[in-house]
């Protein structure tokens, strides 16, 4: 099992989860975060920190696509280990369904 980031994070990218991660397995895109499944130690401390409920165990049904997205993008995006500023319009995107089409594959700044 590993934890992955799902659609709820798109355009919110609140980053509350990052600093609690003991192994620094978060990677930053322009409007989304991912967890590197091969680096995640399955501790679960990030899951309750996400205000958008976007972090899920990959054992939940129907998350195969998000596991693939997290794996692929974690291999090309920069590592992020410290909480930064969320997007200025993050509250406008909070709780909105149907954000998958808005996922940008462009990398974020990272800090690693």
C-alpha cells in the first residue's frame, strides 16, 4: 500500500501535508502535488492533514488512474519538502468536482 494524491488537490494545492511527511516524498506541479509511491513509507500522517481529502490509500477502489499519475509525475517534477503559499484562488476551487481535466503536467518550483 502507498498513499497518493487525487483530483481534490488540483488548483487547491494547499500543502498542509508536506511538512508532516517523514521521508519527503511529495513532488510539486504547477497546480497539483503528487506522492512518489516508491518513496512513501505508508505511514499515513499526510492523509488527515489534507483539507481537501485528496490523499487516499492506493488500496481504495477506482484509484488506479491516480496511482499512475502520481508515479509518472513524481519522476519528472521537483521535490517539495516545505509548505509554501497555495494558489491565490485556492478557496474558489475547494470542493469542486470534475477538476481532472485541469491538471497541468508542468512542473512547479519545488525546493529540493
